[in-house]
C-alpha cells in the first residue's frame, strides 16, 4: 500500500507537472495569438489612418493646384490685357501722328479766301442787302 501510495504520489506529481507545462504552453500560445491579433489591429488601424491622411493630403494638393491654375489664368488675362492696351496705345499714337502729319502738310497748302463748293463760290454778294447795297460787287 505504501508503494502504491508512493506510486500514486509520483504519478500525481508527474501529472501536475504535465498539467503545469500544458497550461504554461497554452498560456504562451494564447499570449502569442493575442499579441499577433493586437498587432494586426494596430497595423490595420495605422493603414486606415494613413489612407485618410493620404486622401486629405490629395484634397489639399488638388485645391492648391486649382488655385495655381486660377492664378495662372488671371496672370495670362492680365498679360493679354496689358498687351492689348499697349497695342491700342501704339495704334492710337500712330493715328495721332498721322493726323498731325496730315495737318502739317495741309497747313502749308494755300487755302482760298473764298469758300467754294467744288468750283462754285458758296457766298455771293447780291449788292442789295436789306435795301442798301454793300457796294463790293464781289463774291466772297
């Protein structure tokens, strides 16, 4: 009986040691699985956060690019306006110079003292203006 009790005690100790090993092994496996699960959740959370940040960044870049495009359009329009204004001023100055030159050429031309329409004088003296003749007898 004593030997049976000793065998039972040894078997019990062996079984307890096996049970402790099994529990420790399972605890280690559970912790490992939990760590991997948490790591996967964190990695997924990080990837989702990065996707959101990338989308926000892209929206900001798109808005910036739109502002740049609008500013370029405004600059081009301002350049075209300045070019058109300069061209108009150049043409107007050319017209003014041409008119001044024509005026100077005509200013040196003789002008008849009697206004005429074609070859016919516009004003003639009828020598009897209001009943009293002017006495000139000329066309003027």
